[in-house]
């Protein structure tokens, strides 16, 4: 069965199409426009819509490299369903090498956000409306804080037999934590909407840790195979 067209952030992709989309988010004090860049791979055959995002905390850069390698993987050339890849969510923090937004708010405590709220609230609302609500499954990429290294791990709400638990098992991280939802986080918002979410934590802020990046890429591909988005064995 052939796939249908896919609509996101004011753009329409046809089956088999791949497109980079810049979502306007704000202007700097110099009036320079700032965008959240996403790349969408829309398969020729129908399937889940997987959102993979990094850099909600701007200094957590392992996720940026994980997304970059995922997009370069030949495996996604025969994708079923749709992949939405967001290398850097918090572009403000990424540019300044900091975890937070310019007003010191934590973007991962601002969901679902508000169109009339703080900067964090407005960015969270934009992400929710333009990107997150299109997904059927989410993998959110994080690292430890500055001078603190996290062992590669999955954090998720692990109800027995749930789709989230199935994804966590497929990922294959050395540690899987049954973690409570934190109010205002992307995981809290999405899980309460019935969207299964994994949070992958690995490595240290402001460092590229190969031992954290490579398992992250492999884990995402395994989850996609478990969901039927990619062919081959897990």
C-alpha cells in the first residue's frame, strides 16, 4: 500500500520525499532571524511517525551528533512511515553553550507552553503545534550536566506490555530506568497524550562522547526496526 502526503510546519511532503524545513522561532536582539531546523524523511509506504530530537538543553551536544548520523544512515533510505529529525531544539542555548534559554528557563519544563507566555512557553507551544503533535513515537536525546557523565541509559514510563516498554526493550541500552514523569517536560506532555516516549541519557554536556553517541544511533535504529519502520533484524 502506498503512503499518503505528510503535512508539517506549513509544508507538504509526498511519499518518498526528504526535505529540510526551517521553522521560524524568534529574532535575536540584532533582528537576526532564528530557526529550528528539522529534516523530514517521508517513506513511500505507511508506518509510524518517529520524532527524534536533541538539544532541548543547549549544552547537551551528543544528541546533535546522534541525529546527524541517523540522517546519514543508509538504513533510512527504505523507510516505512516518517522520520522527523530535530538536531537542535534549543537553538538559543546551543549558540551560547548553555543548558538554558536567555531568560534562564529550562525549556524542558515549559511544555505544553503558551502562545502568550514566556520565551520558553512560546517555544514549547511552537514545538508542540508544529512538530510534536505530528508524532506517533518520540525519542528525546539528552546527556548529563557539565562535569557529570551519564552511563548510556533509557528513562521511560514502563507500564508492562506498553508500547513505551516495547521501545525501551528494543533500544538495548545498558540501563533502563522506570522514571516518573516530570511536569513541564516533553516526555510528560507527550506521554499524557498517549505518545510513547523514550529519553536517552548518555555522556557529558559540551563533549562529544563516542561511547555514548554510537549506542544511541544503534538504539534508535533498533527501535525503528521493532516498529516496522526499517527492514532487517534488530
